[in-house]
């Protein structure tokens, strides 16, 4: 993931991106695998949106709603 400008430490393969819209601002995480183990890492919003633009499955959530408000597969 170094081509995005921000290396995602400890993630060998990105599975999906989650963006949570909070009152304090968006909080973004990448969920992926490393050595056959699921792992989650925080990432900046720019990295999350760049991954979404490349077609990585993503979910955008709002805390007042327990369901995803927008999803892309």
C-alpha cells in the first residue's frame, strides 16, 4: 500500500475499508489479513478514500444508525 503514500503497517492484504462518521469527525479503519489472521488498522481519511476509489469494498457508518448508510462492494 506504499503507492498510496501511507504504508499500512502490518497488513499484507486489504480486505475492506470502514469509515465511521462521528460528531468529532470521520474515523477510518482498514481490515485485512496478515499471516492468515484478521487485523484492523486505523488509517487517515485520504488513504481510506483512495482505497475506495481503487475499488476496495467499503462501508460508511453513522453512529445513530446501526446499519450501514452506504456500502460499496
